[in-house]
C-alpha cells in the first residue's frame, strides 16, 4: 500500500513512504475493518480430513440463513476450497481507483460475503508456493483491503494445524474465538489437543468443539454405524473444560453438496445430519452471546462495563 500523506509538510523527511509508515497505515485499516465486525470465529482443526471447511462453509451459510450479516474468509491459502463449495466462479477484475478504496468481496445471497485467494487467481489450479511472510501479508490484506462492511459474524477457515495462518489470525484479530473441529478417532483427537493448547498459549477463547463424522446413519435401515467411533470429541471437550457443540453424523449428501456447490448441512432437508448441524449452529450463537472471561474484564475496577482493550483500571 502506498502512502496517503500526499504533499503534506510532515513528509518533508520522506519518511511517510517508509515500510514502517505503510505498516502503520495497514494496521489502521485493519482496526477500522474489524471495528465493524461483532463476532470473529476461527474454525480450526488439528489435522486434515476432518471436514473443517465443510463446517466453516455451512456455519457461515447457516448463520446467514438466520438473517445475520456474515463474512467468510478462506485463509487456507495452499488449499482454498470455499469458492468451489459455494460454486463461486467470480474473479477479481476491479482495481482501486485510489489507495483508500476497498476491494469488493464475492457475494452468496443477500447476507454472505466471501473472500478467498482463488478469487484473485487467473488459474485456480495454479499452486501457491509461498513462505510465511507472504502468507502473513495476504491474511492482513484480506482484513484491511476488503470491503466487509458491518457484519454480525466473520467466519475464518484456517488450514489444519498450528502454523502461520492460525497464528497470523490470532495476532491480527485479537478478539477472534475458536471453533475446533475433530473426528472421533484417537489419531484426530491427539492432534486436536495441540490445537486446544495452541489456543491456550495465544490466549484465544475457545467457543467449543464439534465432533464431525460421528457415526454413519444407514439410509436403508436408519441404524447408526460408528465407522470412526463416537464420543471422543465430547470426552476431549470435557477434559479441556470447553463447551461441546454437537456431533454431526456422516451423510453422503454432504460430499455431493460440497462438490456441486450446494452446501447440504445448512439446507432445509429433513435428515439427522442437517438437524444435528442446526443444533451446532444454535449452540455457537448461544456461546457467542456469553462474554468469555479471557476477553472480558471480570476483575476490572469499572465493574465490567468498560472496553477491556482501552480500560486503564
């Protein structure tokens, strides 16, 4: 981003075009953008293949269907799937007429705005071969340079693990809260414990845990087959003393919906998986309405009524 100082006398030293000034300008843009967003949720997982992007996409759409204004930010930079799961084929052609203009996000329906690196690529099959600093800058620009407007929720889909992307979100969006997705088997639970400890170390409040792929309901006899076991996520949530948001059974229509760009779990179908996911969304809304101790000010001299980021008590 260039300097916005123009020909002001304060620029006589030439310092306003320095990297430090550009970083400060971007920090201000990030603060302005985030100030218009009420709730920020980082959806993360300890390992790949647990359906994290499916949960992110359907959570964003489920909230939008309830009338909330929602943003969906795909920071899984090496494997962005959100555009395909929503069948968004737009490409960013607009360029700002000046440095203060914000870029338009993609839109899905009336209440959902979406940004993904694929939106900015000429060929979506090109690999993203980036080291850490480029990924950090891309995520910061997703916040600073996109016209999110006023949102009730910003859902952030992160890659598996505890690397550059979730760490950048934690450092850039300091009031972000985590929804952690796992499957019931012990291999996944061993990795999800690392994600929970990551949240503890960066002081990110955990909204709760979702156990995905929790049993398969046979479409013929409606009996439940526990392919990946069941209950491991709930047990781990109790171990870490965090809310358990619900179990979502396997349904082949989830895969078909994701491939076709018609998310299934947030649809109005009458099925155990859709009902279970509806319960997860309700639980997240409920938990987000409870002010977390880690972000609040229970011991504040103002009696808990001030802004913890500006309080001097």
